[in-house]
């Protein structure tokens, strides 16, 4: 996940850097749908997409929402917004 600092307008007061999340969620959704379209089961597709984002496969598979949530948290930790 790519998170870049965003500089809000100084008209609003303090100049605080806020994270801006890339469209990784859309890429995760698209990859999952493509794998389902190609014939993988939801469990298989979830595990493949999870593996591609750096997660280990799960016996019951990963849902798209779980993958996107963990990718978001990982990005927030990487840019220092939250502590690990």
C-alpha cells in the first residue's frame, strides 16, 4: 500500500500532514474478481490475492475486505500514523 502525506489547505488552520491512501483497494478487488472469473474458488482467489500482498494463505481463505483492511493498517503503520 502506498500512503503519501497530504498537505491540507492552510486556510483551515494548522498545517497537519494526513495520509492519502492509493487505489490499492481497487487493485485487490479487481485481482480477486479476475481470479474468480478464471475459475478459482473464493477461498483459492482470496489466498492468491493475500499472498500477493504479503499475507500467508489461510485454511478458510481470506475475504477481500480482510485483505484490504490489513493492507490499510500495514500502510498506516509504515507511515507512522499508528504504532505497531
